[in-house]
């Protein structure tokens, strides 16, 4: 029988801590901000990629103290707007947003704040906020928990 040694990480060097601190010291974003995110380029996957706007959905307080946050990607393609996991985002419902599009609730994802290039707009309409929250509840099958 061959015995293998398991190599344990050296916790005396805290480079990972320094990287996390660097991320936390970056600008934080508020819930419902629309930010430009680098989702990367991988053409062999089914998830959204490239640079695109996304709505910050995670809690503002959490965003201030964490190196990661949850976002909902947006697309200009108005395909499948009638699906319960897609929410139409009218630029008139947002402050400083110049293009309408669709919020892809089924692609709710956690990103590193380093992926955010800048804030570009903000969702201001309460009705749109409610539609997005309802779509998240439906997508994650949380309806039984809410009742």
C-alpha cells in the first residue's frame, strides 16, 4: 500500500487575508444599484458573460463588510420577457440608466467586488423592486416560506 502525504497549507503566510482586505477597502454598493460587471469570457458555458450591467441584490450592510456580493445580470435582448424568471427593466424606472432590458433572475450569482468596474445607475421604482423580489421568490421556490 502506498502512503501519500497530505500537504497542508501554510497558515503563517496570510496573503489571502491581504487580498480580502484589499477587496473590502474598495467602493461598496447599495442594494438596487446597477453596476457594470466583468462576468468573464467563457463561450462554453450557459451562464452570462462579458461586461454587462447587473443589479446588486444583496443587502447593503452585507456589501459594506464582504468582499463578495450577489447580483442579477441584465441583457438588452427582450427574449422570453413573459417568463416568470425574467423581469423587464424600463430605463424610466431607473436613475441614470439609458437602456431598457431584461433582468435574468435565474442567473442570480455571487461575484467578487473586484469584478465591478463602476456604478452606472440605480433602480428607483418601488414597483420594479417588488417584481424583482417576487421573481426571486418564485425562482428559488421560497413561496412556502413567505406564506
